[in-house]
C-alpha cells in the first residue's frame, strides 16, 4: 500500500473536500473524524502515514493541539499541519506548540501544497 496523508476533521464535508483535493494532486489519503479515530489510524497504518493535516477545533471530539501532542509521543518525527477556520497571527501559544505548519481553511490550496511537496516528496 502507498504512503499517504492522514486528514483529521470532525466536519464530514471538510474531510471529503480535503480528500478530493489531495487525491487530485496524486496523494493517497486516510480519513479520521476525531482524535481517537486519528490515533487508531496511526496505529493501524503505521509508517504509511507520512503527514497529518488536522483541524484545530473538534468540539466534543478532541482538538488539534491535543492530537499533536499525542502524535509526537507515538511518532515524534511525523509532520503535523494545523488547519483552522480562524487565523492565529497573534496567538503565540498556538505557534509555540511546534506544528510544522498552520493554515487557514479558507486560504488558497497552493499554501498547503508547499507542505505536501516538502513532506511527501
């Protein structure tokens, strides 16, 4: 099986749209709807997952920051990009977490492509 990107978002439409975009640029995609299913996918797929793109806010289902810390305990080398509906320009706490990238969901996809090219090449 090919390596791929794990997309984590509690919004089904957002997951589908991200999957469609990533597949359109030749990436294999694994989907998870929350923190627990993301961690399950990491255990099941192991080294096949080479990049995680996670939503920031998943009410009642975890959040991107907590997921980041869980991932780093399991696979410290795995790059994680945070997606959010809001900008974090002045939120130093988010920037200090250690994400490999922080992107706004509504931003152009070419900014996300730089992370895909960097980590999936």
